[in-house]
C-alpha cells in the first residue's frame, strides 16, 4: 500500500460533517459523476442527479433529508488506482458500495478495495448494491479476514466463489442487452470453465478468444452457444432474441484486438522472435492469431526431408536452390517492402504444393489464407485476406486479365473492401502472395508494372510415383525449427536474399517460360531494334486498311505483322491487343526479352509513325507465319 494516500472525491467534506454513525455511500463506476450530478461536469449540480435521487428514494424513502446525503465518489480515475486512494474517513463503521453500472470492478479490484478499507479505515460492515439498491454481496467477512492476516489471493478466490453463488437469474432477466453483455464478459473471464478472454477484431468483424497460446476466431454458432451456456449457468431464462442481443453488443463492449507483429511466430512451447531467435513465453498482448503445433528447438536440428525436397526442386542448380530459400526467407520475415510476388508454374506433382505448405508453416497458423485470383479481384470476397501475412492461390486455372489489384497488393497500396454487414473501406494488406498454376498468368495492358514484381519458378519435373512421400508435409512440420535456422543462416543480410530472387527473376528458364506463355515475348523474337526510329524502321500501322494476311503487303506495318502472328498461332480476337495497347506492351516485351535498346515510335515525313523495329529476316518470318 502506498505510504501517502490521495483523498477520494468528497472525502474531506464527509469528514467535516463528522457523522460516523450514518451509513457511508461509496459510488463506484466510470459514470459515477453522471449518476450523482445533473451535469457530470458541473459541481453546482452535485446531488441533483436523477439516478442518485432515485437510488435514495429506494433505500431511504422515509427520510425527508435523504437528498442531503453526501457520498464518496470513485470514478474511473480512482478505480484505476485503488491502492493509492483514501476512501473512507476515520470513525465511520458502515459503508455501502453502490455500483452505478454493472460490474465496474473486477474481483481483483474488489479485493484491493477491501484491503484498502481494512488497513486505512474503521469500516466494519461493507456491502455491494446495484444502482437501485438491490444487495449484490456482503463483504463484511472479507474485511475481518484481512485484518486477521489472510492474503489478498485468498480474498480474491473466495470473492469469486461468493459471486458465483449469487442469484443472478433475476438480475440478468431485468438487465438491458448491453448490461447482459457485460455480465457475460465477466462470466467468461472469471467463472466459465474453461475461462475465456475475448476480443473483437474490427477489420474482419469477428470475435476471437485467447486459448492460452494464440487468439482463435469464433464462428457465430460458437458465440451463440457460449452465450447460451452463460444463461444456463445462472438458470436464467433466455430466448434467441436475448442471446443475439448479447452477441450484437459484444462488438461494442469487447476490447479491440491489437495488431500482431510479423516478427513473432508462435510454437507449442513459446513465441519465437524471428529477428533475435529468442523464445518468449505466451502473452495475449502479442495478438497472434495462430501457432505451429510443434515445439521450437533452439539447437540446430537436421532437416533430411526438407533437404531432399529442396534438392529435387532445385534441379541441381545452386542459384535456383538459393532462390527457393530466399523466397521462404521473404515469407518468414514478411518482406512486403520488396514488392515481389511468387509464381510457381508447371507440372503437377513437382513440389509446388509442398512449397505452399512450408510457407504456411513459416507464416504461422491463422496468418495465411488461400484465395483465387478471381476472388482477390473482388472487393467482397477478398475481405478474408485482412490481417493475413501470406496469401496463396494453390490451384489457379489459366488467368488472362487485369493486374491492377495484384500490383496494389504487392506495393502496399490500399485495396477497396466491401464486406457483408459493414460499410466499405480501404486498407493495405501486408502479405506476401504466391500463385500456383499449370500455366503462367497473362496480365493484359500491364505496361510492365506487374512484370517487374514477378519472381517465377518453373516446375517441369514431377516426382516419380514410386518416390512420392505422402507423409512429407507431416515430416516437415517436425523439422520446422531446423528449417527456420537453415533459412536464416543462408542469408546473413536481407540484401543477399533479395539478390537471389532477382537472379531467379531474370534467369534463362524464366524467360523461356514467359516466351512459351506470353505471345508477345515470342513475337518480338522476330525483330531487331535500331538505336532510334527512322525510315528504315517499320511503320506502326493500325486496324485501317489491313490487307489480306496471305500477301506480302502485311509486312509493311508492324501491327499487321502482329495480326498475322495471332492468326497463325490461333490467338482469338478477344486476346489480341489493339494498336495503342500493343505499342505500350511492346516496350516491356522487348525489355523482358533482353533488348538493351528501348522500343520507340516517332512521327517522320508524311506523318508516318515509324518505329525502331526491323525484321531480323523477312523471308524467315514469312516462311514461319504464312506457310503452315
């Protein structure tokens, strides 16, 4: 207890009255001043509060001088520092705590208040009543026990037991929905078996409970059943309307969830700080929403299954191996500032899905979400990616479409969300995104914005049937500690990992895959680039006066050659680029194909728009495109 106590509001005035034989009322609650005054901020209205006068009418209605009663007031400021507040003047022996709102004190605070009064006052009889004078609890015995030397812990324990024995059914019955919600929260934290610590996530409009290791989302049925258990515990009658009323109030009364730090990863035996590799005890204030159900071992452990898998998908190439480790490093440390996305493209059974499973382990349970490209492009369906650090599309079909959403995601720009039962809003998503597909996504009218963000891993080898290990993911879970240590030791600094990803990004195997999947990358192989546009370069051309594609006239315009190329390769009209879009995409296509000179256009004599592109070998191109 503090050596010097601060007088509670009204204490000095009560002491001056010197009426120790009268009952001392102690108003307790965040709204205590609004209860006591007509205007909570105006001292001139002391004692004029309608709630205070109604209370006095209930408990002392025969006393004509009842409104002259002067209470001690414990508002939120005093409640937060009960140990340092002098609550009752000397000489007073009877006191009543008046709860001006439901449950303003926790059991621990009630015990602290009792200790305070036992040590710093002469109070002998102490009770708790609600705001209309109904008795809730008698604390007289606790005061006596504390003065006899019992511990605060014992007081808290018995106080909790006494609270549970109260007849709460009538109180719950007459309470408003928000008061029932507060009773429910108190029941969850102090009475329910097991105890529940709840919080509300405003981002996804969900209620979470802390399971001792991490916060887990509760679905609506779980919440309603838990509220029903609360009513049944006190034998209080309930209806679906009452249960839902409590549920609806929880979104306002529960504490808001904080934001988890991406450098923390929960395991079965503690929380790993990925920056320092320190294993820390569990703490709800870390706000982690998942954990890996295995122990983290600080000793360097072997990873034979991970090593075998990594060797297979690396195809004997050291740079490819380092790039895979760097991709996992990016996910492990949530390096969203690199503004890169991962694309695992190729044959089924080649290791793509195992990569996703390892990435999910590194991000932590509850921190990852599967989503298709189509869902991600929809403001309603993409609401499920909020608060995730790793997103993946595990079985994406052929995608040809816009890239604006994916560019915003990787660059940290806000995305628009329109979740059900909530107003639309914008929010950035700090997550790494990985796409698994048999074919490379084609981004239309992209202008290179997405291309510079893509780190592509071609998969062209499948694990032979006889060598497949269907327990591999389970085995990798047991090696997670060693996998993390292996990833970290591979890259003493983040820059080394980033460099490995850029080497993979510009590798020959990636360019070859792009050519096979993006017709423009294949198309530009027919051309050379001059230092600048001139009359020697091809005229760009348009959709006007397009000649018969079987004639030599088609080779007079670059755009007509493009139409011939599309016709030869069976590219449907809806996938063909218009002249304006082609001009823009050719700049990136030549750049992606390794050309040092930038594709450009200039208007020269007679208003003709000449490019700096020339056919490498007109006869060879003619033979290829006009003769099947």
